[in-house]
C-alpha cells in the first residue's frame, strides 16, 4: 500500500480512538472539566503530562533544530528537560497542596487580589496562544504532506478534531486521550529511529548508535563534521552562539517550562500531594525516552539529507524530494541553470531551501523505510501537536470561565452555567488558535521558545516567591508580572516579530542575547521589582502568611515530630 493509504488508515484509527475516549470520559461537572475530578492515577497522569509537555515542537521541530544547528541546538534539549526537573521538584507538589484549579487561581488567592488574578489571566492567555500557534502549524505541516492537502486545510482539520474532544471531554477527556496520544507518539518517534540506527550503524539503540561508527567504519559525528565543512556550513559539533546567549536561552527555557500553565495544571489532577511527586517522576521517565533519542534523529537525518541531495541532478531526485516540494516546505532554485542541486553554506550560491520542521517527518522517507513507518510518523506528529493543543485550549477556557467569569464577573454563576461558559471559551479559543496556526510568527520551535520566554518573564517569579517568600505581597507580584511581561513582549516585537519596524541586526541585541533567551533578563527584572516593591509596601495579611507556611510543610509532618 502507498503512503497516503497507510496514512488514512493509521490517522483514522488513532482519531477514532481519541474521539471514543473523549465520549467515554466526557466531563459532567466543572471539576471534571478543569482537573479531571482530581482522581487520575500517577502512572497515567505521568503519561498524560509527557504527552501534554512533548508538543509538536518536541516531536517535529526539535530534531530539526538540532539537525541544522548542531551544537547550538543543544540549548533546547538542556532547557526543556532541565525545566521539567525544576518544575517537578520545586513547584508541583506545593501547588498541588494549595489545591487550586489553575495558575491564575493560585496567584489570585495567594496575592489576595483580583487585579493579580486578571494580570495572571492575561499572561496565561498570551503564553497559551503563542504556544498553541506552534501546535496548529505542526498539525498543518503533517496534514499537508501526508494527506496531500495545503497547510491551511490541515489546520482546519486539526481545529475540528481538537474542538470535539477538548470541548466535550474537558480535562477528564483530554487526560485519557493524552495517555493514548503518548503511546502513539512515542511508538511513532522510536520505531523509525531504531530502523535507521540499525541501517546506518548496526546498533539497535539509537542513543548509542549516533555516536558510533557507521557501516563504512567512520564515526558518524566525524563524518557529519566533514560533510558540513566541505559544503561550507559550520562544523556540526561546534557552536556559533555566544556563551551568554546559550546560558540565557537555557535558563529561559528552564524557568519558562516551570511556569507553563498547561503543564502545571496537570499536577492538580491527581488525588494527593505525593501522587503529584510520583506522576512527575513517571513523566520525566516517559519524556527522557524521546529526548535522549532526539540527537540521534538529528544526526541520522542530516547525514542522509546531505548524501541524498548535495551535488545531485535535480531530475534524478528520489520521490520524497518531489513530495515535500509540493508542500512548499522544500524549494529548489537553480541559480546557475545546470540542473544540479547546490546545497552549500554560502547563501548566495545555495539553491536548496529546507524548512527545518520537515526533518523528522521526511527522515523515514529519505532513509527509504517502509510506507507504514512513514505514515506512522505522521500519526505521531499529529498526536504530539493535538495533545498539547488540547491542554493549552483548556487553560484558555478555564482562565476565561473560571478565573474571570466565576471569580470576578459573576461569582454566583451556577455549575451548569460555568461548564457552558468553559465549553464556549474553548470553542472560541480553537478558532483563534487556528488563525495563529495559519499565520505563525516563525517555525514551530522558535514560536514555542518565545512562549517559554513569556512564561519565564511573567509567571515563574510570582509562583516561586508565592511559595517560598511569606513577605511577598500583591503590590510586588503585580508590578513584577506586568513589567516582566511588557519587557519580554517589547523585545519580541522589536527583535523577532518586526512589529516596531525593520528587525534590527543581531549586533543590536541587548547584552548580546537573542529574543529566545531574553526571558531570562525579563525574569530577573521581575524578581528584582517584585522583591523591592514588596519590601517597601505593607506585608500580606497574616492568613496568607499562614497559608504559605502550610503549603511548604509535607502532609503528616506535624504528626511525625509530635505536634
């Protein structure tokens, strides 16, 4: 069977599974809609968290970044993985003990202020919409190639699917759907890379294979360094970014991960605080399976790509080349008219433009793997994008219906009314997300990296100080969040999105730090402003200080020490 037939079969089976789960686990109350009733077992919550966290950026774009950037791409591996550890150890158990549905709920109650709640809602919406843009674009890319439709049509199809199970099932439906999506995405990611590792190195463990010698006896990384040098690209195993920029991006991704509202809310879905710790451990294990394989995928894809296309005749290119040309994500411009593909590091001579988001999806085709494996990767990419998109849309819906409508605008709203409002909010959010998916501000992982920077600049200081600093008050938190968010948004608008005129050159970056890393600076500014203002204004009420003291003490600790 052909790739298209296999794709329809595998995508049809997985979508039927997701929709069936959503119907089975549909939410019947606002608690089930927001936090799945708080009864998800740690193992399943770990799988759902891994699927929620490993978005289209992880599945589709991360290996593409590492494949093209080499050493420079390692900041994404370090930042995202390290950030999850930070979240699991430093924040998740305490937030679970606080017992609120959402991050704005925590901030509103901890800082005893509806203004703080509104600022947190605005930050959650900005972060979530920025992040979901990357997911919807990922959906469009997968559909455009595998179902042979244009990217916009692919986004529309993705919108319809997400709308169905996010609006119907809420967090309960999303959680159990994400368990299935994790199984699909991890199987889809690992099967091809194991095949290719055996093909290129004879080693079935890709995490070891990419650092080993190939079938020709040459170490793959040495071979890749040589190929890059010959073509005028920078050496694969060396970096071009400055040390301060690498540090800033890594920190921004780490603390941004720890401040992402759609990941944090997953720890409210388990029965007890200790279950939050257990599910964090399971999630880290499930995440590590994919993340340790990413460098291998990147190396295999880069070697295969260069050896397949460089200095080869255009009319003799394999089928996969033409397939991806149809999507517009790979283009050949024969500048010298010789009919030979010049893929070189010199921009003036390079004739091949490759969207880095296609590398994971095209890799099995380049390696000539069976059609069912190629189609499986497409199903996995959809699972990764849809799982995170659903989690983000739920954050958007709960921010509007629970944090704004119930907590501020109409506290007397009925349970049924709140549930209807949540579903309507999710529906509107899907439409807005679709727009951003059709008009994204960059490739998937870059867009997602900006979302992490916004989360770092706004949420992380307020959450961390809210847990560990009893003296932290509403004045400090509000000022810190507002200034951190505005500063990061301004930097993005000026140096990444071009909203303030022409995008300035890298030489004008502040402190030599890229937009992806500027969240670190904005976060530091947030911390400084929050602490200074909180010390210059009255302390929080005693009951708030007591709450802060209580959430830091493990359950049962009083009994253990005789109190």
